[in-house]
C-alpha cells in the first residue's frame, strides 16, 4: 500500500505539471511579444522647414501611411508623433510637394528627432480670358452708351464754380454772428453821430456810384 500511494502521487504531480506547462509558456511568450512590440514603438519629434529658406512650415500634416493616424505641426513647424519602426511618415502642406520618411529599424533609443524639408510646388495655370459680353459688338455698344456717374471730385468741382458760389452767397441768410456784427455797427454809428445831425447820403459820391451801377444792372425793375 505505501508503494502504490507514492506511485499515485508521483503520477498526479507529473500530470499536473504537464497540464500547467503550456499555460506558463503562453504567458511568458505573450509578455515577450509585448516587450518586443513596445521596443518597436518610437517617439519621433522634429521640425518641418522649407527647402529654400529653412523657414518653419506651420500647420503641416504628418500622417502615418499604413494607418489613419497623424498630427499637424504647430506655428513654429514642430511636431511629435508615436510610430513603429519601418513606418512611412507622409509630410504634406498646401503649396509644397509631399515628402516621405521611413523610420529605420536600427534605432537604439525610444526617442528620435528629425528635420524634414519640403520643396515648394509651383503650379502654372492656363490663361483664362473672361468676356463680360457675348460678342464684341455688344460690348462696344454697352461701352459707348454707358452712363458713367460722376465721382466725388467732379461733384466737388461743380459745386465750387464761381457763379454758383456767388449765387449761394447772395441767397444765404445772415447767421447769428453776422447779425450780431451788423447790430454793433449800427449802434457804433449812432454813438458816433450822437448830439449832431448825421450826414446826408445824397451828397455822397460813393452812394451815387452804387445807385447808378444798380440801375444799369436792372435791380430796380419790377419783378413779376
């Protein structure tokens, strides 16, 4: 009996270890794969600049070709992205040609810095002529008969003509300041001839000259 019991225990332990061994191998192999995957991921940081002047390219697109992940550069052209080894980064921006960069698999550290230059892409468009009218005859007729409105300069020069300025001056009523000066002049004349008889304008030659001038101009005619 003791011998059979020992034999049974040994067989049970052996069977238990045989069943447990594949699980242990799967666990350790999984950890090794995770570590391998983690070591293949690299944190790339760098600058995107122009190829002619080395000026930063703001808001450029940085995409991983095999995936839909990516990022954009900031105002100073700086970017940072996590990618795997042998991934292809595609750099693009409006007005520049696309550039590609393959992450090498010989990197020893998890962080890596790059400087990517973009070449300007000049697009030459064909000449396009836009006609405002279907035919040359219609355009000629519309051009000749178009009534161009006066601009501000023409209106200002027309308003500053001498005849119109004179007419406006004659028909313009006196303001408060002019009425005040006229009242002061009358009061000063009264004070100047206070205590004596003021002179009669009938003997004033200048008054006669003004009268004759007004009579010749027809200012005394009756206006219907």
